C-alpha cells in the first residue's frame, strides 16, 4: 500500500512539473516529462509494483534467485573448463601440420639458385611477380 502511494505521488509531482514546463512554452520537454511521470502510475495500475514488493520481501523468492544465480555460475564455469580443455587438448594431425607450415619460414635459396633467374610461365607477366613473391614470403 505504501509503494502504491509513493508511486502515485511521484506521478502527480511529475505531472505538475510537466504543467509548469508547458506553461514556459517548452512543449516537447513537457511531453517527455509527462511520459516519464505516467510510468509509475501505469506500474501501480497493472499490479507490477505489488508483485515487486511481494517478491522483494519474500524469502522464498530470494532463495529462488540464489538458486538461479548458482545454476548460472555452474553453467559458466563448466563452459570455461570445456573451452580450456579443447584449447589445450589434442588437435587433429592435419591442423597441426597446416599450422606448422603456415608458421615455418621459407627456406633460404642456395647460392646456385641466385645466379639463375627463375623461369617465368608463359601466361604470367611481370605484374604478378611481386604478388607471387609476397605470397611465397608468407608461405601461401
């Protein structure tokens, strides 16, 4: 009963402030204040305030919230442990080989290879030689 009275008083005060704001010819602000001041009154009339007060002072509700929080904490902990195991666990051999190839640097050319120019294919020109060099440098 007290919560409903407080919400009604807040709504009445907000409507008074909105009236003063409208008197000062600030209609947009007055409409916004009116909207905000009608929210507590709407919550009282729908019964949401009564439900909230009954829930806030109910030990059974707080035990329920505690159980929900504990379940959420347990769920998140198991997900974190599962992610750690997958990250530190065995990876497929193909994935390890691909990762090793991507990380390994390209072998250095021998002295004999530096003296000979690399053969060019008939379809590619000089335009793509820079791109090929960059891709080879990154192991692609």
